[in-house]
């Protein structure tokens, strides 16, 4: 943000145009009676501010 250029401004405009064109899109969620969560991982990807690697060990 301190050194924004014309290229950044153009990229921002492209993103805003995309968002404007997709405001009618949506995500549909349906109830699934047979859903089972088998595994879950809560990795801490920003715990290390030096290299932003996972502090979980992977």
C-alpha cells in the first residue's frame, strides 16, 4: 500500500469488475444425513512469522 502503482490500480479494477459480475452467484448448502467427518487438521500456518511455514511440523 505504500508503493501502489498503476499496475496495482488496474489489478484492483479487474477484481472489482469480476466481483460486480458475480454478485448473483451463490453457494448452496444442503443437509446431508450420511455425512461423517473422518479426519480434521487445524494447522497453524502463520505461527512462524519468519517463514510462514506450518508450526505443526509438516
